C-alpha cells in the first residue's frame, strides 16, 4: 500500500503520467545481500535514505540508477530532452520528490498499521550500490520490502523503493496487522 501511494505521488509530480509499481518483494536479507537486489554492487546510483521514526522504526531508501535519476530529474523540471550530467536544479528536484514519495509511503504504512510514523530528513547522495549498502557481509538480516517502480512513457525512468525493518519492529508490525 505504501509503495502504491508513493508511485501515485510520483506520477503527479511528473505530470500525471503513469508510474507503475510492482508488488513489493518481502525477504530477509542483510545490507550486503540487498546490493544485488539493487542491480549489483558496482552500479552508480542516486539515493535518498530516510529513517522511519515512531512506533515502527526502520529505514526507507529511494534508489535510482544514474541514468534513471537524470531522466527523472529532467522530467521533474519539464525539460525531458536535456542531456548531460545531473544539474544542481535537477538534483534539488529529485531531493524534493524523494521527500514527497517517502512521506506518502510512510503515511500509508502508518495508516495500515495504526502507527505514528514520520520520515526523517533525507540524506541524498550519488554513490555506488556498494557504498550505499556498506561493506559488512556479516550484518544482521532485516526484513526488506522492496518495490520496483517505472514510468510508462518516455523518457522512461525506474528505481526502487526499499523499506527495512529489524526483527523486533517486524514482529511489532505483524501484531499490529493482526498476523
């Protein structure tokens, strides 16, 4: 539900065009393993990472491969034909879009679980997946909910919306959902 709400908000930001979202994949994985889900450890990405504060703490990541981030940045600025590196204005537009998408997702999660939740201020960065997830292969596994999103018209873009919850928060969320 959170990923669908986030996709709906993203569609509104790019001019009410279609943005599709896959049914989220739910798995137990550590951050190192998550790197492979995001396309491989050497892939260059633009990511906005948020903490989720409140009764069900966790993390939310909005991740786009470099070229997808450029195309989305251009769409947000209504300049879809512009090429070249990501401009500072496109980067700022991506940051603002990330805030809106994360707020929509976290709000839907809070409504579904009857929990008070808020996203923190994002950390937005350009890095590789390896730098994003960190080096630890021995990190504790977390519950990962990952949904791929994509635009339905050109210039197209796609990315991942990822929510990570530790074991205690996962158990609490399941109780709140009546499971």
